[in-house]
C-alpha cells in the first residue's frame, strides 16, 4: 500500500473497497451493498464511520436507498459517470437536488424534510443523519444547516409534516365507537407508511408538533360528549394511542431488520420452515401452530382484532352510570 492510500481516513478506505466491487462488476445495479451495521462488523469501524461510507458512495452516484432493501447499487446507465469530487463539493451546485438533465429543485426546508422522511422510511429513524439526507439531495451536510438548525429540529419537522399529510376526517362523529376506530386506523395507516413515527410518540414527553396534537384532540372530542369523566377521557386517549403505537413498534423493527439483512419477514420464515417442522415434531405445539394458524403473523389482522377488543372494553366504561365513573 502506498503512502497516499495509507493516509486515507477509515471511511475512505472502506468506501474504496466497496467502490471497487461495484466498478469490477462483483456488485451489480440493484444488488445490496453492506448496511451500516454490516460495515461496522466487517471492517471494525464505528457507526458514524459506516454512515460516512454510504454517504460518500451516494454522493458519487454509485449507491441509492431502496425501501425494503436498504442501500443498493445505483444504475448509472442513464445518468452517466459518477460525479467527480470537484462537482460534489462545488458550492455553486449546492441547490441541485435532481439528477442531471432533470429540472432543478431549489434546496429549501420542505425539500430537506421530504428527503429526510424518505430516508427514514427506507432505513429507520436511528440511521437518519444530516449527512445521509444531504447525500440523498446531492449537497454537502453544511448546506442543510442554512435551512434546518439541527437534527432534532429536522425530526420535529418530519413528524409535523407526516401528521399534516394525514389530517383527521372533518368533525368527530356522534358514534364514539366509529370515531375511535377511525382515529386508530388513521394512526395505523401513518405508521404503516412511516414506521419510524411510532418511535417518536411519547405519552409522558410528547413531540411538540401542532398537527400531532390535533390528532389527539380529535380523539378526545370523540369521547368527551359521552362521559363527564375528564380524567377518564385522557386515560382512554392514552390507552388507544399506546395500543396502536405498540402494534406499530413491530413495523419499525421489521424495517430495521430488513434494512440490515436484506431479507423480508416472509423470506425469513421460508428459510426457517424446515427448522420449524423439526421443532413441531420434537416438541408438539398444536395450539400455537396447529390447524390454519398462519406461520407469518398478519399484523393488519392482529391490529383489527385488538382494536375490536379494545372498543368492547371501552364500551363498558361509556355505558357505566355516571356516579361510577372516576
């Protein structure tokens, strides 16, 4: 190894190895490249260094994010050769957020937030960084700070945008059961589309975003006309919120695991089916896996089952005599 190579920072050395695999054809367009966790294990570097590796390759146009697959090799057939270092760091190009030949999009707060949401949808909120968002936009990380002061503010803006994109459907209905179900299903759809949002929801330390509070207030307004127990309304709101959030935690976990391994839940079960068959023979578990019980859990069906049972439980509270409430 020559002196220049040995003086490279760790992230540049790892990026060079992956770059060579791409250019040699060992990694082809659409192939998964190592995730940040895989890079930390294989090359013995820190998570921050692994993030810089993928960010550098994205800036070069060699790698792109793909939801459900993580980082994959980009197809440069129609976009030309990767950008040079001079192009990547030229401040005059800091406003370009579109591929060459496409209309330019001015870099602003909204564009940054949308790019961050897309990154979190693909890789999870824990993998989000200003550097990664900047790489997806084709600008330097410093360019983002002109519009977003820090990562915490970026995450707050992401949550505000997501909840604003999914407004509550007009005034609350008179039927409390219909109203609670409507609110819960909307939250579930949000988490289905953006699993990372569930990780930000906190009862004790709520994220201070107006559109999120509007969701919570709508749910409270569904319940309030049916009881004078104001504390009970707040507790019921918490119970519904935590139920949906708890179910959604599985979605974020699956996003992270699929990002790290490149294997979907269905593929994971397919590979382990022979092992499950042996387990059932050695230690029969007919109640858990007998009959028509699906091996791969259907989270949507489980959510609807749990929601119906939750509504049944609340019904006894709503119909209780007023002097028994509280």
